[in-house]
């Protein structure tokens, strides 16, 4: 009985450890856009290079949401704008979950 309970306990601890390492953490920062690249006219993706105000390092962020892509195309978000960004790393890319001007749009 004790061996069965011990085995179940160890299995539960291992499962929790694997589940927590599999979850991607969201990274939040504020920075200035240094470069925007839209992939074609009817593209469904764009990449933005943003210089993080905190660390000063450039971060390459992939943008997929239609609202932000429309703002790039309409020049409502342009290079030099300060933005607030939240992204998660998936398949080696920083995919945005939030990409907005700090002063509002």
C-alpha cells in the first residue's frame, strides 16, 4: 500500500514538473519600434523590431492579428512609436499577444 501511494505521489510530482515547464510564459515590455516588415500586401503576418526600454536590446516580434496588421498598413503604428507588447515564444519565434501604442491608438 505504501509503495503504491509513493509511486502515485512521485508520478504526480513529475507530471506537475513537466506541465509547468511546457507552459510558455508571457513576456511584457515597453519599447520603441525601430523596424516594421510586412510580408506582401495581403500578408497575414508582419515582423517588428522593437528596442526594449528596460534593457536596451532589440526584440524581433511576429505579429499575426488582423487589427494590428491593419494599423501597420494604415500607418497608425509606424517606426518610432512607443508600444506596449506582450508575447510568447513558440517554435523559436516571439509571437505577439498584445501590441499597442502606449499613448493609445
